[in-house]
């Protein structure tokens, strides 16, 4: 699986947008871009995933660069409940295997 | 619509005992994955199963660990002769198809004393 690079930590203020970056310069043409988050003492939670086009769902938006070498997870209005470790993962479709890195620890300040 | 159910939530075993971790996937999901998270580390893939078949076990330790997903019933991750280094959180995930969005369970926290 392609290696992804994320900042170790980020801070945000409550109710402000958050942009979490991810670099994946070695991504292959069939790799999907997945985002998961993990709250303390819980299992990872699916956030969003996409292949080429930008994606939106009720939790977040995923902006994918035209060359697919980077992506940004956008939380439109951060809440205290969004404080978690966010993982950006590249994985081929139908592989079943996600390779988790260290992720970005997001702190949300009231 | 229950999510992925794992039990027990917490499991304590003495060194040398066997640990059996169970995972019931979401309704309609036939793909199951097991991950392990050691203290202060990220999740590591262990094994990917479909009903009655092991698809990818590249992350499974060569000895003492086995997994199954029978036609009926939950998926089982079995660890024989546990050692202290097996203490970790074990997470199960399921998906409708391989490569789809995965739903994770809350995990089983194994402590070996």
C-alpha cells in the first residue's frame, strides 16, 4: 500500500472549519483514499473515501488533488466530539487490507 | 441495525492459556478483518476472511494465532498459549464487499497476566 504522510498533530477551535492534509505521492491509479478516525478507547470510525473526484457526506468532505498525490479532509464545523486521531490511508479496491500510519491527532479547543 | 459486535470487551488470561475473541459482522456483510493495536501504536492488519475462507493472512503471526469465519456464527480469532506481548486491543471490521467502507467494532482488550 502507498505510504501516506500526515502532520502528527493539529489544533482547531470549536465551530471553525478544519483542514487535515495528507500527502500520498506514490499512490497508484487504483488506490482509493480512505479516512478513518479513532476516539480514545474506541475502534476506528469510517469517515469518508474516494478515488478521483471530491466527495461529500454528512460527516466531512474529501478534496482530492488533480494529480491525486495529496488530499484534504475537511470538517466544516469542528466540535469537541471531533477530537480524535485521523488516519489517511491509501488502499487498492477490493483488497480488504488497510495500512494505518500514525495519523494526525486533532485537538479541538472550546 | 446493529454494528459490528465484538465480545468480550475485556479479557484477562494467564500466560499459557488460550484466548478466543469473537466478532459478529454487520448484517449483510460477508467480509471480516482483524486488526491488532499494541499500546501506544497504530493498528496493524492481521487477517482478512470471507465466509469459510481465509483471503489474506499476511499479518498473522506464524505461530499460536488462528482465525476462522464459519458458515454459521461469528468469526473467531484464537490465540493459543498467550504471552504478555499478546496484550493489546483486537479490532474486527466488516464490509459488504472487499474494498468498501469498513465498519469497525469496539474491540476486545486482551490483558495477559
